[in-house]
């Protein structure tokens, strides 16, 4: 476990150093490039804000009205049986449909149950290991005007499901 | 999709609160949710801009080319039909590297270019080829070395160990990718 922790902690600083060292070796103006990229990041965050606001409103209402607790209670027999924390279900259902909406839901879950709790780890792992499947399929096929996608949706959703189940198991195992 | 889900969530919640008698809490919650969206966005300015800046440097160096070379055997295994299509091979591997480095914004345009290259050799223009199907499934599996966005969110939320989920993400991603690849290899023979 300590090795895992050490690797996790060193991965990011190491990666930053390697990238910057490469930039210097190849005589790039690393700071200027950094500024350019950071400026692009501003754009991403600004575009994300309206979605976050909308999702926080809807999910906040679901929670404060008691609907979310009611639904969680309703499905808890099934989720208990499968040993899935029912709190992550809203995320699991939204994840393939919308990237920014699922990010909003993920943040809400982590704030509610604690980012370092098991539920927080599962939520993070799901966000890191799955993609917005519907969106990805839509843009990749639309750009070449393809209509018949054969089995791709089924295979992709199966992969998502496998990723989510693994997230639940591995986070409980490693905690 | 969200045009249906979003209003449904709001209307159901308000009606439920009205019947249940905790409409006051719901009323307070509305303004709380908007200020927490603002708070989160402000911390995102720091974390997401930082990563974007670092990754922009990675994009301009030869680091990408080096990793691309490492991926060659894997690409031959996944896309046997593209053995002689050098351009498609190159674009696919660049897309995969961008994904691996967590450069979502760079990965998508590269991926779309690869799709267009593969479409040139597609005999049935309205149907996906096997290689295209494999390529899309790989892109939905989110192969990532460093899940930068998630780490950024975790540190925004005050985690003690924002990067502490890297190993978990690797394992989950690999399982998802292996399941996706296997399903694709099996299903492409039948459908």
C-alpha cells in the first residue's frame, strides 16, 4: 500500500518535470507555451460554468426535496445485493450521456459524502476510467456521415459497465 | 436528452417538496446551489488552467512522437486491416497518445482526422468498418495515464491525496478497455 501511495504522489511532479525538461532540451519557450495553454484552460472553465450551474440546481433540488433519498431507498435492495453504494447510481446513469453533467453530479456526490471517503474514491475512479460514450460515438460517426454503427454502442456500454463495476470493487479492496 | 431530464428533475423535486412540506428547505437550496457552482468554478480556474498549460508544453515536444513509436505493436494487433495504411496508423497512434496523456481537447480533432482517413478506404460509406468500430470503442474507453481532470477536481474539493486514485483508475480503465476490445473483436465477426 505504501508503494502505491508513493507512486501516486510522485507521478504528477515527475510528469511535470519530464515534460518541462523535454521542452528545454528541444529549445522551446516553455513559459510562453505554458501561458498559451493556461489561457485555453480559461476558455474550458468558462464554457463549463453554465452547465455546472444548471446541474447543481437540478441535483440540489433533488437532494433538498428528499426525492434523491427516496429513490436511493427504493433501489437499495438491488444495490445492496450487488454491493454497489446506491449513492453513485445517479452518476452511473448520467456518465455515458453528458460529460459536464456527470462532472456536476460527481462533484455533488464528493461534496456530500467526502472526497476522501470510499464513495468519493469510487466516484473519482468512475470519472477517470469512463468516457461520455454517447457523445463520442455521435461525433466520431457524424464527421464521416456514417449511419450504421453496427455493434459499437453495445460494446462501448459494456466496457463502461465493466469499468464502473471494477471501480466499485477496486476502491473497496484498496481502502 | 438533458432537455428532458433537467426540467423533469426540477419539477418533480418541487412537487415532492410541496407535498412533503419541506418547501422552505428547497427554497434555500436553490441559492446555495448557485453559489457552490461559483465556488467550484473559481477553484477550477487554478487547477484546470495549470494542467492545460503543462500539457501544451508536452504537445509541442517530441515526447508525443516517442510514445507513438512505443504503441506501434499494439496498433498492429488492434487494427490488422490498416497494416498498409501509414497515414491512418499515424493518426490513430497520435490520438491514443493524446488520450493517454489526458489531452482530451487534442485527442478529439486527431481522432476525427483518423476517421476521415479510414473512411477513404471504406467500401460501404454509410457503415462502420471493423477498424473504425475498434477505434471508436477505444476512444469511449478513456485510456489515461494521468487522469488530470479528476485529480484537479479532487484537489479543488480539498482532498488529502488528490492523486491517490491513480492506481484505481488504471485498473478500472484497463478492465474497461480489455472488455471493450474483446467484445468488439467477437461482435465484428457476427454483426
